[in-house]
């Protein structure tokens, strides 16, 4: 049977744990309210070993916002690829560029090229750790390069209904553009041109091309 001293120590340990959890919860509330600096100070005082993986990720995100990249990498067990992936998900191009300068990697070069819409550079990048998200990015890049076959090949690696729908819509819209373009050409070949019809078809083609560009 546990002695009264053991019970007292157990209660004391539980109380410490509750206080720690309350401190961590309070820290996240401060972070959500925009007090990143205050949240960072409190998190650094808690001790990394007491934080769960999810809590470490929140801490890392705050460090990234403050541009404290080296500390963020150290917090993630010296795995810069984890921090780079977080920055990429945020879509912060400047932060990604800064991080890539300090911690260069094929992953970072690929993600940065995607966010800067340098599609050819993205495709040329080798040694990239392909994830579902990067397969999606690559498929989208191929669409932007008007390479539907290659886009479909990348999309086949993952189960992403939204991506498949986007490829399908691209194909359909491209076909519509080609059909309208053909109609304009046919109207222009006629001896008796219908200027209003040509104008209407040209405007239609322009809208279709714009829709294709914005996919």
C-alpha cells in the first residue's frame, strides 16, 4: 500500500503538471491574441522537454514569425526540412527566401520556385522529398506550363479530388478556347464578315483564356 508520503508526492506532482498545462494553455491564448513576443518568453521558460509535438510546432511557428530560424531548427531536433515545410505552408515567400539562404535545400528551392511561379525552375529541381503537397504543386506547375499529360501523371501519385477536378476543368476550358478560336478564324475567312459576331467571339475567347490563366 502507498504510504501517506507517497500519496502526498503524487498529489504534488499532479499539481505541478496542472500548473504547467495551465501555463502552456495561457501562453497559446496570448499567442492567439497577437502577443507573440510574450508567448515566446513564456514558452522559452517552460522548457522544451515539457512540450508535446503539437506545442513544439506552435512554438516553432512563433519563432518563424519572429525570424528566429536557427532556434526554430534547434527546437525541431536540428531538422531544417520540418521548419522549411512550415514556412512553405504559410506561403510567406520572403521568409522562405531568407530561410533558404541560411538552410539551403532542394526542398526549399522547389517550394520557393513554386511560390514565385518559376515553373521551369521548379521542374528542374532534383533531390526533392516528394510529399502529397509537392505532388499537387508539381501537377499545378505542369498545368501552368500547358503540360496536361505530365500534370495527370503527378496527380496519379495522390488521391486529391480537387486537383483532379482542376485538371479536368483545365482540359475542358482549353478545348473551349480552341473551338472559339476556330470559329473566329472561320468568320474572318468569310467574304461577308459579320463584325459583331467576330467581336462577340473574340470577347468570348478572351474570357475563356482569362479563366484558363486563373485556374
